[in-house]
C-alpha cells in the first residue's frame, strides 16, 4: 500500500490508511492544542509489555465469537469506550454517537466523576467519597452501578459487599501521574479473585492493541475500557476515526486469539499468557 504523507497544517494520512492506535495518536496531535494533547498522550503500558502469549497450533478457529454479555446485554467484543471528561473538547460532534455508530458499548461523561448512557452509571473514585455515599448512590441508580478506580483486592471485596454491579480496575487520580501508582494490570488478577465472578471486573489504562485486550481477559477481566485511542480517533477523523479505531482493536483481537487457539473470550485464561517479572 502506498501511503500519502502531505505537507501543510491541514494534511494528514487518510483514515483508511491508519493501521494501529499509535498512528492514530500521531494524527490527533495535528488537531489538538499542545495542552489537550498532553492530557491524552501516551499511557501506562508497563504491565502489558511484560506479558507475552503462549501460542497453540492446529486449532480450528473459523467459528470464533468475540462477544461477551455484561449486565444482561450482549456486546460484539469485550471493548467498551470509557468515561471521558467533556469529550466535546476533543472534536466536533458527539463521541457517544460516534462510538454507537461503531457498534460498541458506550460510557461517556460530562464530568470526571459520573457517566450515564441510559443503561449504567459509572462512578469514578477521586478520594472524596466514602462507602456510605457510594452505597447511597448505588441505591439511587436506575441501572447497573459500576465503581471505577479500584486498585486493591480489599476495596474490590468491599465494593461487591456494598452491592455494586461492576468494578473498573483503574489508577486514574486527578493530578497524580500514572507512573506514581501501581499499574491496573498488575492488580487485576487479585482483584478479579476477590470479586469471585460475582460482578464483572473491567480494567483500563494503556490499552492500545487487540492483544492488550486478550492479556486483560486472560488475567481475569470481563472486558476493557478504552479512552485515549478513541479520543485520538475522534479528534483526527470524527465518527469515521472512532469506527476505524474500534474495528482495528477487534481485528487485532481476533487475529491474536486465533494464534492462541481460542474461539471465545471465555476460553482465555492464565495458560494463554506468560507474565515476566521485568
């Protein structure tokens, strides 16, 4: 394929020629102010880079099915657009509508703490709420109440005890650098064990490839939240970019599952990966 790299402020690679999330990040940098780009640049990939796959041979994967069920709803793949603070800052149009057009589940937020999409409420812990307040919010929620920001097995067990519908393992803390906190993927296995399959456990942070999704599922996640790559796509290409970004993740996931000899996300487990100490 011949790529077109044009000069000038308005020129960019056509969306159909973007091949991965890292190229989408570069495209977004042409559209966002330095301050906004700094807000959504990079991501904590320490844990993902220490995990490798254990391939299987001679497995017929032609009937692969990426779908999962979360809170009574079937999703094409275990990839969900995560909560975003004021997504309108990153592009014209509605991020939720763009993601919905790409046939994915959507969580969007107009504040850093609360996301609504008519089917679930996702509350992000920022250190200003106690368990009583969380339990009251859970009781007031019209649908599933999902708690985002869990980083310990003890907090996961307490959240389940308080009746939450789901947990998001995340190290997002306003004003705190990601590399100052434990990586969500490092805590995922013990948090998933603490939840004991009583509620879905999701994870976010640093997911850039479909293989990252597989690594998360293999270590105990029910699904993943993806935010930065979707924002990059939205900023650079709008709805077409979001669709392309999510389809790339799904395609990469299917390719790597075939290499592992797995037909469904449910078949993924610790035997699919090797976690290295460094």
